[in-house]
C-alpha cells in the first residue's frame, strides 16, 4: 500500500495568548535540530498548529497521515528520499495509527541523520539534510486503531502537551476564525458544553462541534439564538450523533438546554427517524 502523503498549504491560524509561548518553544526546538511531538485530545487543533509551525520554517512541507497500511520502502516512497535529501518539514499526523515497525525507518533519520531504505536490491543509506524535521501529532487518549508509540522514537523527540483551550480561548477562536459576535460564540460554547456535561460527562473534549455549528450558521445566515428553529436544527444534526445516549434521550437533553438558554418551551419536538440518524 502507498502511504497517504498530501502537499498542503497552511490553514488559517489564530494565534491565541495561550498558544504563543508553546509555539515559541516548539520553534526553538525545531531550530535547534530536533523534531517535535504535539500530543493532546481530539479536536483541539494539533494538525493546524503543526502545519503552521512547519510554515514558519519556510521549507517545503508535506502532510502524512498515519495508518495501519503505511509502509516506507525505496520504490513506493521516493518522496521520503526527496524530503530527507532536501530538508523538508514532514507533518506526520496521528502517527500512532501506524504500526510501530513502520516508523522504525525514521529512527536513524532523526538521530544518526541517515535514511535507510530497503528495496529489491538491498538496503540504501542516504544522508539526511540538516534541515529535515518531522512534526508528529497524536491523540493522548486510547481509542480504537492506535498503537503504543515506540520508546526509541519518543526518545528522539521533544513531546509537547497541548492545553485544552479555556472558554475565553474558544471564544477568541470562533470570533476570529468565523467572524461571529462574542455573544454568538458564547452561546454556542455554553450550549455545547452543557449538552455534553449531561450526555457524555466522561467524554473527550473537542472543539469541532462548536466550530461546525458556528461555521454553518455564519455561512448560511442562520440567526445564532437558542430560540431560532433553524439554529436548533443545526445543533441537533451536529450534536445528537455524538451522544452516548439514545437519539431520543439526547434530543430531550438538548431541548432542555435550549430552554435553559432561552424562553422556556414546554414540549420537545418529535424526533423523526431522519433526525435520529436512520
């Protein structure tokens, strides 16, 4: 199988007060010759930050997606030879989705600065450019389809834990990324947090549902109000499937949250099979 490698341009990036010192430290390690590992829960912007850091280096950049089928070999991965020889920045997203043995080729590339590629004619030893860096990302939580990272690989990296953004940081992200008002951002944040506190109190934090709701409403001109029917429907579509409860029970909880944030409505709407995800 050929590994998934995509040439990308950096996404829009919001530099928050909380991220500024972490970014400066990350760039310091990259300048000093080390590759880094951004670790944190899902949906907090690890990949976006990694690509922004790569762009700051002003070197060619590639995004590689970790997967069970990823294999490094001389024939299939000539891009890796080019990246190492020309000093690219490789963003290796969710690297712990790849089997540990697949990542072994990077050990010597990061430490001894020698890339060892194996082909039909044997092994080839390629000097690695001094500017070659890898920015790894991984989810710190255990979930299906991931592997324990090799100690030998982590020992060659500087691992940086990304903080979960607080409410003020989340508000700043929604306002600056999407151009919605502070009041609208606050409403979306409160609504999503109150919903998940009740349906998935032990669940992982993610900013994605809030971004989805805000982006759809902003682009479609939907009034961000707990009393607006279209806004409520967007929230139902985005949130109900993320609940550990049944669609019917989750719908009742979400309706209660709407009522807490607006003028109370006494009866929740019937949840059709379409809304339930069937």
